[in-house]
């Protein structure tokens, strides 16, 4: 009955297994660790025109201007999934911004290695009266 052949080990000057017992096996270098490529969320170009919330009527009548700074959570789909007030010069400016952001704001979502991910961004909305 034939016996299967065992593994073959080449020996010679180009082989680390030359039979001398002094051969060294060197592992090939490891590839460098993968560093994810993140890209921040940005306002969607087609949403720029509808980004400013409506100016609260009471603030127009009083001639008041103001700012609202918010922290928004942006979903992988580019929508605002949460909004937190950081500061506001008046509550009516905050309420207008909150309502508008949840309904209208659209973003190019943040990505990691080309895959859309949830992210957080801080934005300031300015309410400025203009002379007409």
C-alpha cells in the first residue's frame, strides 16, 4: 500500500532551513494599522436657502435682534435628530430655531471611511433686522 508523501522542505543557500540549525525565519512586516478617514457633516447645498428660521413676529415689533447657539445631532440620513440649546438671547428665538431645525435643516452627513454616521455639530443662528 502506498504511503502519502510528507511535506517537502527545500534546503540550500537561499533557504532558512539549510540544515545547519542556524536559519532564521523573519516574519514579513505587518501592514500599518488602518486609520479611519472621517469627514465632518456640512450643510446640504440645496438646503442653504431654507436654513434661516422665520423671525419671531414679537421680536420684529420690538426691534430686537439676537443669536441662538445650538448643538444638533445629525443622523446618517442628514436630518436633525436632536437639538439642544446652548444659549439664546431670547426664548422666542430659541423656539423658532428649534422648530425650524427639526423640520427643515438638511446636512450632508458625516462619514467614516465613506460610510454615513451620526454626528454632532454646534451652530449659531443670527436674527438680524434689515432696513427695507
